[in-house]
């Protein structure tokens, strides 16, 4: 039996033609299942636009779940640092 991989995704949810209102990190096997999960999770807010961006891979075999506050804070700091280090100034 093949070992399934779990990825880390940044999910942004909101309304069309507006900046995203929600930006959270999740563990999920793929983007399609994460978006389906998020649609049920944010059903009350009635968001119509969901985008899932793969940011990494984990060795833990986890189901779909929201990443904790400390882990999300660390990922946001790391991603911001990588963005600025890769940017080219002209």
C-alpha cells in the first residue's frame, strides 16, 4: 500500500473582486478536498471564492485540519522572510 502524502496549504476565502477576508493554513491531502472542507466550514459566511496554495509537505500522515496558532504564526513569518529574500530590486 502506498503511503499517502499530506501537504500544507494556505487557504484564502472571500468574495469576488475583493481581497480575501480569511487566510489560514491547513494540512490536507490535496487542494480539491481542502476547498470542499472549507466550503462547509465557512458555510455561514457564504464566501464564494476559495483559493488553496500549496506551501509545503509534511511527513506526518494527517487528515484535513486547521494548523494551530503557533505553527501558523511561524509559517507566516517564514513565508514573509522568503518573499523578501527572493525579491529583486531594480
